[in-house]
């Protein structure tokens, strides 16, 4: 496993890869969800590149940039085990060098769901992914379905800007009790951790209602919210059933729909989703 | 000379180029300024790609998108003569396909000079250049010094987003009387055309004053404005002496400075510049 700690180092290593490169951009503190993305990348490509970079520009000033969990030694040891070819650990000062002032902005869908609660978040995500794609020049980049809106936004950027890679979205990896894996799960207290599976339970309930023929999105949303509200620690940010392309809320589920939610459990804010149809 | 009329065609032709590719993005209606860029691109690279695309997103609604001069047959014949390898003539509907919604924005320097008069202009320029760079994947892209701010903005985007090409700025090509070549010069009436060299005359005067030791930017700006005002048809938009990096106006010329101006002659709006120091 080779480690690149600067942009020129990464570009130099990339230029030596003659076959296809799979790329998994991460903010580190890797869990099984990330590792599964690396496994898929390795299965599809001779070389998997993983970046570890807690990207400051996707955090708002009131968010957890400084507190975001970090454990580089453990990350490197895990990545070595799954035969990662190259780990790219850029430096924030190099990525956003003095006078940095260029932003990549996907409009429209970034104003919905997560974007409504976190108005500058996706601009930070698309900008850093654009930069990382230019540096790593992957043939394929792998993202988790857990951040469904992020995956849609990245796919939209890649298509609109004619970037030369394929974005592949892999299924959400869950704990045994259904909680979607996330580096932020470490923020949960023991009792919050016990409440956390309610997010997935509410999604499963939506799936069951849909399977039994319910097509009224409002009825499903309300049932989900009612279930979540039974957890005293849970504070709903949103429960959404939206069109897969526009992320506009739907009244009636006609074709595919994204069921997604954001819930605060104490301080931590958790998100999850499934696709119906 | 090969012609690509769609993005997949262009990408397919590009993938067959094994050696370095030089790229000259244009809006067509080519003049000697463009042709000189193609010559330099051909001198530096085995293959020169020229794009012809009047980019709607860099025109404001009140600007001349529809009226912008076009002559594809003449352009192709001229490009063939200077041994252009590939001409890319994309379609607006393909470049901005249904639901297009991604923008690349260089902030800061785009708010000055041309950006002040044309607030959405540079966002259109950076977005289309980003797309064209991704499609053509050039090793080097060539721009004219005549659009000095545009060249700076593109260089900033390429550096900030870690794009894999070099931006090369070539000297302004002028008519015998000093008027900088521009497709928009065709808008000038005969009498406006006679007045037009006053832009370059004022720049030469600035150069002379600087050569004789004048370092007070205000004095030079005023002398330039006075000279231009002697042409009754001329209406000054701006006369600027600015820092080369920030494009902030300077009081005293200490190192390099960009002397630039925009002047309306009747309807047409002309720009020009030189670098001092």
C-alpha cells in the first residue's frame, strides 16, 4: 500500500497506474460501510485509491468539523488489510491553498432535504469531490447509498461537467439492529444508541406499507413520524418521500421514490434512507 | 481535419490522441488572434483541437448572444489551412442538456473590471471551459491576453480545482492601427472603427508615462480618460490600473500592473489591456 501525502505525490502515483482505478473518497474514521466500498472498488479495478480528508468546506461554522472523529493509524491498518493500492491523505492547507476561491455548485436538488438543513454543505462536497476527481483521475468512484442525496448530487455534477468517470452507488451497510453505519454513530451515548434503530425501523415500516399497496405519501410519512416520536430522545428534522430525480416531495408514490429522514438523537444528527418502487 | 459534432464524438477522437493535445476554445467568427493561438498550439503539440461554441451562459439577457457573428464555413476553411487536427462544434442542447444545473464559480477576481459590468459573465466562462476541458482533456489550453481577466480567471479555476492542464496566455494580436482583434469589431460602423484605436493609443500613453517614471496610477488613469474623451463617440466603462493577482486598483505602481479598459463606441463595447512592469 502506497501513501501519498501531497497532491503532486498522488498525481505521480496515479500516472503510473495503467489499468483502471477505483476511488473511494472518505473523511476517515472508517467503518464497515467504507470498507465494503473499498472491497467493491478492488473487485472492479486493479487499483483502489482511498482518500482520507476531513473536508472543512462541507461543515458549517456551527457543525462538528473540529470534533469529527479521526484515527489515521487504525484507518491505514484496515485499508492495508483490504489491499488498498494507494491512500491519499492530503493536507487542508494544500487543498485550499492561500487565496483559494473556486466553487463547484450543483443547484436545484441541493436546496432540498439535507441542503435545507445544511445550506453550504453540498457546495463543499461537490467542490472537494471535483478536486479529488481531478487529482486521482479515477475510472470509477464509489459512494454509499446511505448518503443518497450526496450520491445524486455527485452524479449530477459528473454528468453536467462531462467528467470522465463513473459514479457507483453501493448499498448501505447496517449494524445488526439496522442502524446505518456512520462515523458519527460514535457520538451516540449508550441510551441514544439504543434509540437509534428507530430510523431504520421507520423505513422498514414505510417499505411494508408500500408493499401492502399504500401509495399515499402523506399517510406513510405520518406513520413514520409517529413511530419515531415514540422515542423520547428523537427530534425529527425531516421525514421525506421524494421524487428520485428532483427530490421534490410527492403526494402519491407513482414510480420510484426516495424515503429519507434526518433525526436528532440528543446532539448527534443521523440520516438514513431507502428506495421504494 | 476531423470534425466532432457531439460530446461522445469528441471524446472518441481524443482517446485516439496518444501525444500531447493543445486546445483553443473559441466562439467562432475567427480572426487572426484566434489563428495565432492555433498556430502556437500546433507548434507546441502534435494535435490542436479548436472548439467553436457561442456559449449562451456567458451572455446576460441584454447582451448580444443572438447577434454574435457566426460564419462556420469560413471558420472551418481557415482552421483547415493552419492544420487544426480536430474541430469540436458542440450543440447547445447537448452542452446544457435538460435540467442542466451545475456551475463553476471563481469568486473574488470575477467581481472586478469586466465582472462588475457583466456580473454573470465569468460564471458562464468558467463553467463552459471546465466542461470543454473535461471533454477535450487537453495538455495545454491557449487563451489571448486581450481577455486578460478571463485568462486570469481560467488559470485560477485550473489551479484551484487541480485540473490537469496548463493554461498558456498568448500576446494580443492587433490591426495595423493598434486596435485589438475581436469578433465584436465587426459591429463597428465606419466612423466608430476610425475612433476605435484610441483604446490602444491610451494604453501606449500609459506605457510611455510609466517608462518616463510615472508611478501614480491616478495620474495615468486620468490622462488615459482625458485622451479617450477626445473621441466624441467614446463612452468609458472603466479605465483601470490594477494588481495583477487580485485585480484591486492600485494607487502607486510598485511591481507589475494590469492597465485595462472598457469603452463603448456607439453600441459596441471594446476592451483592451497591457501589462506594465
